[in-house]
């Protein structure tokens, strides 16, 4: 992982930890993440929080709050923002040089849309659930995902890019709501094929609950992608 990406993700992890733990516990937890998880398993949130629960004697309710805070922080602060350059102001005559041009409104990047924030929340939660199922399930899921992408009218290459390089989201930067919904459906179908429909429904329900806790859900309810 590039240094900049590692530091960005580390900062997001600290934001999440501080939202659920006191400063001393948050810094101790961050040290654990930076040494045991960050370099090789930065998104293994379930295992990370399980270690925290054991090392810091966290009650189950607090562990759940830590896990949710970490999901939210990663969703909101880990994905790099696409930068949109403002157009240069028009040339002005010397006589008008003392008058400042009006500020230029910069449209939000596609990755900042409420729909994309909710999509990121849902897919990241599903990814964590799939990763927790072990290497064999991950391999089977990747194969099922490529098949599901074809059925859902999403290019398999784009779908795999979103899943395995999700911090870039480049493949869906310009996607409308319908394409985001198709992509999420393909991920769910692959999860159901790999884990069975009961476990896939359980993962999706958890993902929806976590996405509903985000402020963006007031503007774009997760149900619009289901």
C-alpha cells in the first residue's frame, strides 16, 4: 500500500476509534491496527475488533459500536476524493482590476454523491462479511462475482475492480442510480451463491442497517439500491 493511502486509512481508523473509545484506548487500538492489520489486512475490521474486545475487555455492545464507527469512518474518510478543478475566471480589463471575480461553484465529485456514499457503505459491509468467511469462500465468491456481473449487465472487469480495489471506485465514477443498484445486486447474487441465501440475507440486512446510520441516508435511503 502506498504511504499516502496507508496514512489516509490510518487517519480514518483513528476517527472511528475516537468516536467509540476514550483517547487512551483509541491510541492503543490504533497501534494494534497499524502493526498487525494496516500493512496486510487493513479492512479486516471484524478480526481487528475481536482482538480489541479481548485485549481491552470490551463488552459486546461496545464492540458493536466500535465496529460500526470504524465502518462509517472508512466509508466517509478513506476513499480519495476526486478533485474537480474550477474554471479560470475570465480575463478582466485593467480598469476593473480592483473588482474581484465572483466565486465559482465547483460541482461535487461523483464519489461525493449521497447515492455513492450509501453504495460504498453497503458494499464495504458486504465485503467485510465475505472476507470473514475465509480464503476458500473468497475465491469462490470472486468466480461467482464474474458470472453475476454478466447477468446483472455490469462488466465483470468493472465489478471485480470495484470489489478488490474499492478505494478507487473509478469504474463507477459516472454510474447512475440504476447501475449502482445493478452492481449491488450482482454482489448479492454472488454472495448468495457462495454462502447460501440465508447468510447472504443476513449480511445484506447488516449492511443496510449500517448504511441507514449514515447522514447520507436521509437524502438517499439504502432501499433505493435494493
